[in-house]
């Protein structure tokens, strides 16, 4: 069965974006970011919520196009409508049965892009298998939380970590439900 890997940048205080969706305080270059970009090539499927998909518009993503050309996209939203979506773009209602179906399909592990509310929903439903955090040496104080409004508490086992220049750390955890 495929695993869902939540591979995400976070501040020391657990925010994936600052106030007003600002990510400017996060490390944006160097060998840690190169490692992240290389790691993305190992996924054939990406899942995300509507807000994450639409956030890509700020960086030139065109509506209905793939953010990651080599991956099949599953965008979870109960109200998103895409006109002229290219092949490999799937808009799905937020439904646990769809997540379970994706995990049973053949393919690589599944990249959970973005986070916040959708990641919180997945955590609440015990569907995130691995948390891979790009821990940035910054405290944001407010913004979008790693797991949105989720109040769940679980243990995690560290399975690997590496520190890069600029203080960036990439840490891998198995979540224990």
C-alpha cells in the first residue's frame, strides 16, 4: 500500500506560511532545497487542497494545469471547478474513500503538497504516514498552521534527519496512530 508523505516547510513554531500567506522567511535556495526538488521526482501522485492549488497561481500556475508536470494531481475540494483541466488533473470531493482508493493503487508513495486544513483533515483520519519536515530556522508567530485546526495528538518516530547550510533541517518521522 502506498504511503502519504507530508513533505512540507515549517517554521520552528509550526507554521507553513506566515501572515498573509507570506513564505519569504523560509530558506529558498541551497543544497537542502535542491534535495527537496530532487525528492519530488520520486513521486508520481500529488494530493492537495483547493487553497494550495490556487496558491500556485501566484507563481505562474495556470488554472487547470499541473503544478508538477510528472505527477497525477488530485485536488480535494467541495467547491472547486476547473475549466479545461489537462489530463492528470482530478478534482475530488473531500472523501476518505478517495484517499483509501489512491493508497491502494499501484505507484509511488503519494506527495501531500501544502497542508493546513487539508493536512489536518488527513491527520484527523489517520492517513498521513510520514511527516517530512523542512524545518526552517525562523519563528513566524502566526499564519497557516502545519495541521490547520486539528487537535489530534499522536507520537512520531524520527527515521532520519539531515542539516543543511542556512540552518535548514529535513527530518523524517513515521506517525504512530
